[in-house]
């Protein structure tokens, strides 16, 4: 009886011990399940931020364009050139003075660079007038300005350009188709059609410096105007040369011989690098050469006036 009682007690002890061991193992595995649940990634849909597609995204600023140098050196000397001023001239030092009007024909070989498509003189003048750097003056004669070249009446840039525009005569008709008159209609200006420039200059002998030199006063582009049955060239407008010198000094002329001329338009006129012919000299009757000479005689008279100016200086130094 005692033996059976001991066996039952041992069986109960074994069952109790086994139950406690299983309970401890169950408690240790529970945290592992929680950790795994914590490491589970959240749904991707909740992590994506909201983007408003109705708004335009600002474009990134464009990189500034860096233009390459067209050549192996930069022409900067002519752009920073300054005008060499004339020496001061006093009225009491002027021993002799003669006003001369001459014309430059850009169709002549020596003057062709003035009409080069790469750098026309007329384009330079018109651009300066349009920018307000130069003033154009009306060449129409008035009571106070009989020759129309005294820089008395300024012109607007639009009026100056209109003076150069090719014009044509347009007939006017009434409602019945009868001609009642005509009007002059301005067209577009073609720079290749301008072939002449007029220069007004003074030849002066300065006794203080003992120098006989010309000084240009004004320049005028010439246009062809029909007068009666003949066509004649007349100034479109005048520009004041001393005012134009700072602009001419920064523009290089084009040469067929070399691209590096180093000469500006101011050098061209001051150093007399052009050929021309005289059309008038100051006289008591205010006559032009064409008023008393015709044909080839006009050219002979022009050469005679040139020679008389040179002879005056030569005879001045005779002893």
C-alpha cells in the first residue's frame, strides 16, 4: 500500500515539473514574436508623399552663353580709341582762310572701302543718328542759310532716314478715274544706291604754328534728285564733323589688303585717305563750278582750284 502511494506522488511531481518547464519556454518565445512584428515594414502606400501635379515646377536657370572668340586676338584698341583734338586756333593767328566744297565718289577705286558691306560709312552715320549720338541738319536753303549747310535746322532720326529713301511719283485719280494730280511717295532706303558724299572744309594758315591745313566742317550724303529734265545730286542732310569724330574714331575701316588696318573713319578724313574733286570754292558771287563750266571743263576747274591752294603755300615760303 505504501509502495503504491509513493508511485502516485512521484508521478504527480513529474507532471508538475514538466508543466512548469513548458510554461517557461512559452514565456521566452513571446518577445521574439513581438520583435518580428515590429520589424515588419509599414505599407508603402502610407510612406509616399502627396505631390500636386497641377502646379508647374520652376525650370532650373539656364547657363549663360559664353561666346567663343572669333579669332586668335581681340580687337580692343580701336574700340577704346580717343580722338586726337585739333590744336587751338585763334582768330588773330589766321593769316589765310578759304572754304571749299568737295565730293567723294565711293565708286572710285580708292574710295570703295567707304561703301564696303562689312562697314559702310552711311550705315555708321544712320546708326549714330538713330541712337541719338549724332544730329542731322536739314539742307533746305533758307533766308538765314542760303546754302542750307550752316547746321541751322535739326532733323529727327525718322526725318533724316526718310530723306534718303528712294521716292517715286504716284498719280492721284478721282472717283471717275480722271487724273487729278500726283504725289511723291517715299520707299525703302537701299544703302548701295548712295554713291557720293559732300564735304565742307576750311583751308587755314595758322601763323602761330606756321601750318597750312584743311579742317572738315561737315559731311553730307548725296541723293539723286530729278530737277526738270536732268538729274542732279543734292545733300540729303548734313552732319557736324567735330561732333561725329568720337564716333568715327571707334569704327575700323575695311581694307582689301589687310584685315588689321588699324585705321578708323576719323583717320580716313583727318589724314586725307580718299580722293575727291572740288565742286565749289568761296567767292563773291557764290557760284558753283557747274554754274560757269560744263563737261570736262568742270574737272579742269576743280584741278585748277586744288593747284591754287597748293601754290599759295609754296609761294608763302619763297625768299
